[in-house]
């Protein structure tokens, strides 16, 4: 197959071309309440072709290897037509030629466990949840995805690599009188399946919090200093800032290109934000992206100053900035797009205790619960929180929303703790149509925001 694809690229008169061919296996098991709604294993394979020719870029997919020459001919013809209307030539940044083979070899491989084993594990967790007080419904899902990929380009790169993960995500719903609350569960195996086993105590701990949420009072709307835990801080940095660090998002947006010029002051010197696929055993870890580039650690904000951006070869050329290795494809049907790997706020020098002691009247907010961003405006929900009085955690609160503007909020981060942690389960939605990539991680320590707008009753 390698020689077959090489021949297609080398015998055509094109400026640049590459082929990505995938073999994908997926397992899904879904419980809704006590009912098993879905259990299946699927396999699919196919390829994606991209060429730069006649000043334009064209892309196409194919299902079978034998169809790739026809796809190539179509794309060459399309490039000729597109070139007639192209106002500016599309170029890509020069990159090294790479020949490598890198495969995942976990100690506990989810592919070694039977479908029955995985169903039984999920069933045990679901049954455990239903045995607890006030629980009225559940949703539990097991998902496993393995993708073996071959990348070949006309410059001579030949790379075989793979992606592997398994995870369990769910929601537990409880009711007391007229109050209904939901608690999310997320266990990730990136790539170790053993991370999903023996999590009963974690489920019981989350249900204990859920039961306390039923008795909590809704938060009172207002503006307060807040402490945000690592999970909620990581959602904020991923959604509110991370997507704006993806060069394809702002490439044709003059307003944000101006707001996000390298060297711009983004916050206090305590703020450093990094995207790094080289961190092992977290959701966004990889060696090579789907454009044949090695994943690199990129400092996006360093000591409060904007220092980097996430790129494809095309946007790196357009911005005259370094390659970052962040082109990621969800599946065979889609071309790669610029995506975060593991984005995180780097650890600071404050202890969690010091941050609490700095607040006389405020809130401690925990865990993300949906939300949305529009440009630099954001609104996020928090699962639950606690009132802070004179540096001490007090009564629990619920029904919490946080809203604000990205650049002002970054400037209001006044303390960063030394307890950096990463979310167990990855996920990121982007594109049109929306593409959900489970190999995208996020992390953060606890942070203090001096002034935040909180919504509630």
C-alpha cells in the first residue's frame, strides 16, 4: 500500500500532495437508566487526499484503496478550476521529511478485554448508582476507539502511527422533593484500560456530592471574587482562550488578529498557558499530527504575554510563525483541522490554602456544566460551589453560571496554585459540520479571579 500511494503522489505533476489512510475500530455501550440501549463494535477504513496545486488547495476522501487514483485525478482537475479564481496563491511552510513508525503499546490494552467484560463493568457501575439514595436515573456510556494511520506525502515522508483510548462517561440524576440535580462522571483510559477498573469509590464520592447538592441553596447573583477548581479552570482556558489560539479561527478575522498579536500583554506575570502533546497518558498526547508533523510544546502565553499560536503548515506560512504540529483529523471523511492537544494553565507558586485565605467574601466553584463562547464572550455553568467567608469554605451552593469577557478575565486572575491536574477524559467540538475529537486534553491548577459575574437566583 505504501508504494501504491507513493507512486500516485510521485507520478503526478503537482506542487504538493499527501494521503492519510486509516483503519478504525470503535466500541460503544450505552445504558440509559436500567436499560441497555446500545452495544456494538464497528470497523471502517478509508483515506483522505489533499493537494496544493495551481495556487489552490483541494481535498477529497475515498473509501477503498483502489479508488484513490480516481480521487487524485478529480482533485487535480478541481485545482485547475480553482486556480482560475484564486486571488492569492495558497502556500505551506517548509517542513522536515520524516520516516517513522510509532505504535501504542499499553500495559493494559482495552482491545484485550471482551465486549462482555466491558458491558459487565459498565453494568456494575450503573447498578451501584441506582442503589444510592435519591438517584432516579442514570446515563452511562463506554467508548473505545483505535485508529491505525498511514501518512505519505510528495516530499518523501512516510509515517505509520496510531491513536487508542477508552473511557466511561455518565450522568447521575437525583431528586428530593421538587429539586432535581445532575452529577457527571468521567473516567479515562489514555491508553490504559486499568484506569477504568475499580472506580466504585469514586462513583460513591460523586453521588455523595450529588446528594448534598439537593439540599444546597441556589447561588445569589452578583459580582464576587472566586476560586475556580482545576476542572472548571481547564474548561475556561480551553473554550474561552484555546480556540482563539487556533490560527484558522482568526486567520480571516482582522479584529481578533489585532487583539491577538504576538507580544500582547494578556494578564499578570503569573499566567502561563501551554499546549503540549508530548505529555504522556493524558487525552491529547500524540507523537505525530495528521499532517505528518511532530507534535511540539507551544507556549501560548508566557509570563502574561502572548507568545505563540497553534498552526497547520498553511497557517504557519500565512502568519510567518513556527510550525506547531496541531493538525488533527477525527476520521477518514474529514481533512485535518487545527486543534488543541493538551492545553493547560501552568502551575503557579501559591498554595491552595493561601488562595482561600486571600478571600473574605466570595465563592469556590467546581467543575464545568456546559456553556458557550462567542468570540471573546463566554458563559459557563459550574456543577456546584461553596460560599467562602474569611478564608473558610462554608455552605454549598448550586445553579451557578459564570459570564464574562476573555481578555478582562485573564487580567483578573491574581493567584495561581501549584496543584496542576489534567482532566481524565478528552473532548473538543469544532468545524462545520461539527467534529468531536476525543483526543483533546485540558488541565489547570486552582486559580483566583478577583472579580467575576455570577448568575443564579
